[in-house]
C-alpha cells in the first residue's frame, strides 16, 4: 500500500444528521460525495494517514473567543461544538506530534463568527479556527500563528477576533467585497492599534483562476510569511473559490487548491465554506488531503475540468499583479502607517471601531463599538458596546493574552463599576488568567 | 446431524453435532503437502460407523486458498483497471499484467468517459501473449455503475476464465481494496476449483450425498458452488471457526474479549452484545488489504512456547517461538516452563522447567520460583495491555453523525473467554489483570470444529437508490436498474430484505435459518438549486451472523 510522506491526521466529520434547514446549502448532504470519494480512494488505508474522531469544544473554549448573547448554551448547538471540537482534535494531534499535519474536514464552518455572537452569520455561529487556536495556546503555550484563509468569502469573523493581535497574522484571499457577502475585506482593514498591518485582505476580482491565486500566494503571501516567521501556519480551507460553486463567481480548481496547499505547506487546515457538493468538494478535499500527506495529486481533476475555459483574462492578471504590489508595500510600511495613525489620536487613550454587523442567516442587525486602549506595555485592554435590533444591549470587557498588570486591573475595575441593570448583560473575558464571567 | 471440520496449521479437527449435542470428535495431524488427504483422514475417522442418511450437511473450514496465497502457488492474473481521476493508481499493479484504461465513472455513477474498445483488445492481446488465463476487471465507483466492468467482461469471457468483476465482490467503497480482492479471487480460483472438484469426486466415491458448505472469514458459510466462484471468501476462516466455537460456550448478549492462546500466538477477538465484531472493511491478506468481510482478529506473538529472553535485566517473552518448552527438551525457557514450575500446567519434566526458570532468575537476580511468577505476571500484563490498546482503537473508530459521536456504542467487555492449550493455567492471572471473570469452556479443544459445524449461511448486500438520477444499484446481486422518483426509504428496506433472502437462498440457506436485518441506513435529501431533486437512499442488510443452534453440552464419549 501507499505510504504518506507526512503523517496526516484527518478529522472527517460530515455530521450527516445535522442541517441549518433541509434545503440550506449547509445541510446533511454537503459532505456525502466527498465521503464517497475519500472512501473509494482508500485514503484510510494509506500508511500514515489516520482518521480521528472529533471531540466536543467546551463552554470555556467558546468563552475564550466569544461573547454569546444571552449565553453559550442558548446560542451554540452540539453540532457547532463538535465542529469546533473537530478542529481542536486536529490541532491537538499536531501539537502532540502524533501527526506531522492535520486537516479537519468538519461542518458547520466558523470564519464569519465575530467576537460578539447574537446568532448565525454566513452559516457560522462560533469561529472554529479561533476556538482551536486559543485552546492550543492555552494548553501548549503561546504560539505565533498565521492564518491563511482561502475561502471565497472574506473571513470577517476571524478578522474581528484577531483585529488587535499581532501574534496572529490573518491573511484572507477572497472575492472582492463589492461583489459578494459579507461586503468587507478591503485592503484598508489593516488591524487595530496594537496590530496594525497584521490583518491582510486580498480582495480578488470575480473570475480569478489558478494563475491569479497562485500568483498571490507566490508573490504576496509567501514573502509575507517568510518575514513574519510564524510558529504555526493554519489554512482556513474554504472551497468556494471553485469554478462550480453555486454562490460565488471565481474560477479556481481542485488542482489549484492542491497546489496552493502544497506550496503554502500549512501545519493545520480546517474546512470552511464550499457548496459545490458534487462538482468541487470531492475533488478539492481529496487534492488537499493528498497535498498535505505529501502524495501525488496530479491525477485529481474534476469531470469537466478544462484549463483553457478557466483561464483568467489578461486584465484580471494585470489587476491582481498591481493589487499584490500595493498590499505588499503596505505590509512593508506597516510601522509607518501605524505611527501616522497614532498621531491622529491627539492624546485620547482609546481607539474606537464602530460598525454595523448583519446576521444574514438569522436576520439580526447589530450596532457595535469596540474601544482599544493604546498601551505602551501590551496590546491593550478593550471593550465592546453592542446592541442588536432584537433589543439586547451588552457591554464586554476583554483583557488580552499579553495584558500588562495595569490593563488587567483596569479591566476588572471597569467590569465591577459598570452599573448592573444598565445592560442586558455585562461580560469579562480575562485571557491572562483564563477566567470568564458575566452578570 | 451436522459435520464441522476445521483444518489448521497443525491439526485437522472435526466434530459431529446433533441438535446442539456433540456426538463425536476427531483430530488428525495436518499434512501440509497433502491438505486434501488430511481432510479425508479426519472425515473418515469421524464418519466411520455413522449413518450417512442422518447427516444434513458438512461445513468445512479450509486453508486451501490461504495456503495458495502464502506459498505463492497462485495463477498469474491479467488486471484491467479503470482508475479515473484521483490518486496515482500505479500502486495498484498487483497482477502479472496490469492494464490501466481511460474510461471514467464518477461518484454518483455517471459515465464521464466511455471505455475505449481498442484498449481492451490490447489488454486481451497482452494477457494472451503472456499465457494468462485468469483475469479481473475493476473500475472506480463500479459499485455505483458496473456497466464498464460488465462491458469489458463480455469482451474477455470467451477467452479467459475466471473474469472476476470488482462490483460483485463487495458493495463497499474502496477502490484499492476492490482491485486487490478481485486480483486474489482470480489468483486462487483454479486452486480452489481443483479442491472442490476433488472433494466432490471423493464424496461420490464414498457415496456421501449431502450439501457441503465452506466457512468464510466472517464466520458464515456458503455452499461449495458459490465458494468456487468467490474462493477469496474462504481465506483465513480459522480465527472465525475458533471464535464461533468459543462463543457457542458463552451464549449471552454481553460484550466480551475472546482469547485463543496457542503455542506460538494469542489471537484476540471481541463480541459486542454477543455478536462477533468484524473488521470495518475487510481482512488483510499478506500485503493486500481486501474487502473480504472478516471477524476482527489480531494475533500477537505470545503463546505457551514463546521464547523467553533476559537482556540487561529486562524480561521479554516472544514474539518468536524457538522450539518446545525446556520441560519437553526445548532450547529456551518458555511461559509453559514457568507454569509447569508453578504447578499450573502438568506436562513434561517439572525439574527441567524449574531449571529453565532458574536460568531466567539468575539473570534477574531472583530465584527460580520468583522468576516463574514474574514470567506469569508478565504474560498477563502483555495480553492486558494489547487488549486495552485494541479496545481504545475500536472505541475510536470514525463515526459520521452527531448521534453516533455522542451516544454511539462503546465496547466494554464484561468477561474474558479463553481457549487453547494453556487456557486454564493462564486464567487466574488474566482474571486479576482484567478484573473480569475469565471463562474457560470444558471442551475448548474442539472449539474450532464446533464453530465450523455451528456456522450458518451469511450474506450481505448494499442498496443505493439515487432517485434524482433514477438509478437503483445492488452490486452484490448484479442489480443496476431504473428506479421511480417516488421510491422511499421504506420501499428500499423492503427491497433490500427481499434481495438478501434471495441471495442467501442461492448461497445455500434454507428459509427458516435466514434472519435478515438492516445494519445501516440513511436517506439524504438531494437539493439542486433551491429545490429537492430527489433522495439518496443507502442501505446495508445482512443475514445475522451467529450460530445455527444452541449448544447443549459435551456429552460425547
């Protein structure tokens, strides 16, 4: 039998008994044909590839990342905890050196889930990668991590969670927000005051193909990663850039995804979106599995694969080249950009981030103000004031992982001094001591 | 009355059973150069003086196919493999000639590229040039659409025999295993066919006119004619015979560990709610993982005659056997010597056993009896550790639904059944290590023959209805048909059970002994755009494996 070059842990959990609704893209059938392909290929018999069952993420895993309104239990289903638990299991196998790489093919996805959770957005309730990363940081010690999100939709949830964290570099490839949900992910969304430059968006034009994606990877993402020197690279492996995806407009392929994964060489990959359940997912997932295992993926092709038809226009190529150059220059100048931005503070201690957030799956509108303290010793205490149009108003205090004693103290002080009854709920997230409370 | 016969590596065991009572048993030595003669030796012993008219059937567990594979006495096979897109298929080259063709069927069974007739003609030419007679044809996703395999068979069958088709082997998805299993089936076809022919001849000569069934690795039987077409199913039936036999003494619906401790190895199996646990996909034969359904059995190199060594104060037992125990004049100390020294076993010369243990003790700074105790304890530890590891593996087998993950069955043994030479001697230490009751059946030496005798016909089928495409397929019985859009899960269940009964009858089952059951079922809503376009219904059904009748007792002479 075949032997994998890299020992690969595969958490394959199609959740065949769970759906958002019976005709929703996120339904029981989503990974059925992927499973058929993976089984038929005999992946489980390849020496070095190991199937691992997911575990269940805990309430604390969720609280480390999110403020659920009203609470974790009412917002999060077992299926969501298992999906996140699957990602955690994959990462655990990697951290414990049981495998060289790990891939969590789980559902539902998570990268649209932001810090505050009023409901389901973009089929996501909790951010499965963030839960995974904060879980392993808690258990295995701090890690400098890069997340490369290759889902077609901007991972606005992951961006929000790591907005002010320079130890988590977030790079997102996606279809330009002017043409697709969630309508964000522009290049000027560059990170909070303590992490300016560590949130990199690459909004690509519709009909970007293999050439464009691999150009971005080779000429932008890889150089940035080389400079950033992460301890761990995670691929948010959404698969809806595929040319057959029903809800996007890109021209990426299984070969392209496999090559991208091979060159990126992530330690851990986690499935995100991807709804071409017959034409794309079986092939893209297989391609990624083989690439991660270090096996030949050159025979993985879709039935209707035609490189000629999928070739991107010279105009698109030109646009992407310029875009990459612009983004790369911004990355190089991030310190200058940050300095200029801080000059405009004029002595104010906090930088505010004000947004309206729409929950498309549940039809909720949220108004939110985040405030980040500019602290010379740490990434700074921050707060969230948020109100949903369903009438809930909350206030959350977050003490970041690297908080200095003064920020910790201030965090507890604000939490205690916020008058009860003013908000529906008040939260404290103390990442230094891994303590979470609410009143 | 039923006759059961198990041919092992060293002995042929046979037994006659009448309504659950053991009437008589026979044991003869296996002559590896004359397996056929060894079987008749045992049968002649057993049947002499018996009234042939009262015998209902004979169940055989043979090593004919297994030995052919192990000893490389198989026929050269010409493989025609259609792999479509996916993994690099070159690792599937298992035949003497391997022709990779360009057709392609996808995961829903849709033909994407047809076969190219010239490629098949070229394959036939190459087989012919190499003097190959046996062929196998396997296409990816053939269980979803067998038409390419069938078309190719039509082009080959006039000239080649057998032509094993992948989709007829098993309904399970796993292309590499389907290739290897089909290859092995064609490779042992002639050897097994020869065995069947000779067996029938001798039966005619001896005027024995009863149905003959052959034991499979899953502990079920099939009639001789069916076995002749799919001889691969008869490999490695020994552990199945042993487990069935042992379970005949333990009739309950509990989870348990089953150990068969021999001279060289210990075989470990499990029952879940009283039913033998199977390999998830199939058994591995030599280097080949297959789709041959089999009872889960893991062999470890630890038995009564395993060699004991001490290196740097560290005691090791096995995995090799270097000869007889020293109590019988062997070269190295063995667990049997330890148990003889401790008075738990009673054969050979006790003095020699004690001096064997003295030798072990000297290297570990202890006296002979302490060394014997240490060996005895260590044996228990090794077995317990291995069983625990296997249980951990089994209990973490992948599951795919929330319900299974949260509430799925976990195997939790409530007792340990032990058979084999040192069974009784080793039971006390295992009882302590496992902290579970250990059962040693009275007549365990006939367990294998008994298992063979009590086995019944088993069969399995896999039904898939894709009402969006309007296709129904049941590969094991060669059904690939249109299906109505209104076909439901309930109709699918009915259909599966009917087809299973038919199949079991063809394999030799009599109506009353067939207990069909659905083992897996699922029904997916297929949505294209925003509309439901059909259902994807999947069912697996089997004849419940197990024993033909209860064992009443061992009242044979």
